[in-house]
């Protein structure tokens, strides 16, 4: 069964409004995307497939999905601002892992995926895990509770010259991804991008056009701030974006607003100080 969040999908389509002149689809965006994800899940096969779009706050959120593991990955990556979906969206390049729980590229993601309850990490057998290492008292790596992502592949979904989200493929067991499987995923991502463009055109109105321009402006300023922080702090793009996201959450402001202040004031510290300053 494919689940679709209509409000999240509509918000994503609003931000993609009028990106090209494609005619509207005969069927609804939700139905079309559901068909793509269902076909992808059957073809590979997968425990879960999801389409994630970036919202105005910089968060990657599923707007359509099959199974529950894509939502589990979404929630964990939102917590740690790191993972294969974040990389695909920020860097605009695919990511694949045979086991996301132990992949050294995202050391904080495994513990977040295993998290069970406030401040405690628990394996499927109740082993308490250290949040900093994801390992039990004996140094082992316990299996996660049922439904947790293991093998994950992500591909950016690009519209108007840049990634607006990503397509996620999840299995609940470990294993490598073959080149043929990754090619299927990339083809599905291109199809999803086309569906989003045509569906966005079908949502046309002046209000939605204004929302789209707002979103496109935000994408540019966020990318510029990421580049600035990369040079200033000598970090990569995903780490720089993660710092922006954490700063925006701490200040309870949109990520684009924080990005604008980073560029205007010369760094995150100055932006944070300005956010704390009382209004005149």
C-alpha cells in the first residue's frame, strides 16, 4: 500500500509551480506518484520507497511512500541532519549503502535509527546502546527493531536545474545494490521529477507562482550560505548544511532566514547573536 500526505505533497507542488511548460497530468499527482513508488518497490523489490521534498525550513519530508521504513529514515535524518537522503539532496548525487546502521559516512545515524524512547537507544532484544557509538555494553552492534532501514539507496530529484528532494529505496536487510538496480532507481527519480513538474503546472495560480519564486530564492541563498560556511569552516557541504539546519531549529526560524544573516553578518555566530538581540 502506498501512503500519500496530501498537505505535504501540495506544499511541495506549490514550490515547484510553473518550473516548466509541461501540460497537466490526466490523473492526480498523488495517484501518479503512488504508481511510480509501487512499481519501484515491486521491481527491485523493496521494503519501502519514498519521495522526499525539501520544505521551506530545509527539512526533507516524505510526501509519498510505500511501507514505513522511508518514514523511519526521514525522522532519523531530521534528528541528526545527516544520512544518504540528506547527502543526495544537498550534494545532488546518488548515495548507496549496504547497511546504513554502521556506515562510517553517517556515524550518528545508526544510533538515531535504533532510538526507542526518550534519550535511550534500544536494540531489538532490549540492549541499551550508547548514543555516541551505537553499540551495546559488550561492544556488539545489536539488530534494530523491526522495520528499520538497513540497505538504502537515494537519488536526487532535480527540477529547474537543482535538487528539490530525493527518491529513497529501503530494504530491511543488508546487501549491496547492483548497477542495474541503481539505474532503475535513477530512472524512477527522473520520472518523479517529470510528474512533479507537470503536477505543479496543474496547480497553477498567482498565489502558487509567488510561493514558487519564494522557494527558488530560498534555494539560492541557502546554497550560497552553504558555500560560505564550507570555505569559512573548512567543512564539506553536508556538514555546512547541517550547521544551518541546527541553527535554524535553535532559533526557531526558517533556514533561509538564517542563511541570509550568515551571508550578511559573516558567519553562524554573528547570525545567532543577531537572533538573540532584542527587537528595537
